[in-house]
């Protein structure tokens, strides 16, 4: 037995649980031989007991099965380490997933806040534009605000239109009148019968704005503005249509 154990390092093996703890056969053999010969042992009783226990446990396993037991124990150790590594990896993955979910939630919240802010800004701009348009229209003059004259120059007609048409719509209104009558409030289309600044067809339609529709450009401007607003939303809406169709 002494010849078999000396100089070889083995592992302490628990037969019941196949647990292995590091130990050396040199220590174990020295302790066992010392006991057998009756020689004096080291003063450390714990070392002696551990060595004797190692020798006893090792002796319990047949020599031919020691390698199998060691292999099984090492396999158990490897499995335990693999499980520990897998657990650690899962924990790390779970933590990373939690961080990503938190970051995604923050991004979604920020995107929602930006969208809400943009929506509010657009609504505010729309309200301001409507208020501006309303204020502009409320400041315009009506046809009845102008005293009738026997005749009107182009400059006078244009000055009346500037006071009756909202400022942001005047250029569009002017573009249509330029194409339809070149600001001649007595212009008449010989073939169709269209009449006046905005070439109402028939011209008698303008009677809804005033009985003096044939001679008063203010009445024609009033009717033309109402027509453009009712049918196209505004003079600029009418001008957009005119450019595509050359009529309105």
C-alpha cells in the first residue's frame, strides 16, 4: 500500500457524495505509516485526523474503480461550473434586457412628448392664422361704405378692392380680375354675356350684392369676393383653380 500511494497526488473522495477535495497522497501515506510503526506524530491532531480520514476513504474504493470515481466527480464539478456559468449568463442577459426595455420606454415617451408638442404647436398656429384672417376680414370695408360715383378710374377701383378684400387675399383677387376684365367694371363678353370686374355669368347674378351692380365696382367686388369664398374658400383658392383651368 505504501509503495502504491507514495509520490502520487490524489484527490480526497467522498464515496457517498463523490465530492472531491484537494489533498496529497504523500501526506496521507506519511500519516498512515507513522501510525502503523508507532512513531511520534506531528502535534497537529487535525492534520493527523484529516490524513487518516483521507486514507480510510481512499481505501474504501477498490483500486480499479478509483479512476471512474474521480472521472464522475470531475464531471459533476464541470456540470456545476457550467450551471453556474449559465445562471450568470442568464442573469446578465436579463439585466441587459431590462436596461433595453427601460431605454425603449424612455424613447417612446420622448417621441410621444415631441408628437404632442408638435400637435399643440400646429393647433396654436392654426388658431393664430384664423384669428389673423378674421381680424383682417373684420377690418375690411363693405360696398355700402363707398359713396356712388358716376364713373371710376382703374386706380380708384383697385383702391376700393384693397379696402374690401383681406390683405392676404388681395393679390390672388387682383390676378383673377386682371385676367377677366383688366379692372374694367363695365367689361362685357359679347359671346357669353359675362359682365363686370369678375365676369359674372350672367351679370345679373351680382344683383344679390346690390341693385347697382352694372355701375358700381364696389358692388361687383363684394359679389366677386363672396363668390370666391363660397365656392373656393378664398380668392387664393379661386386663383389656384383658375391657373389649372383658365376659368373659375
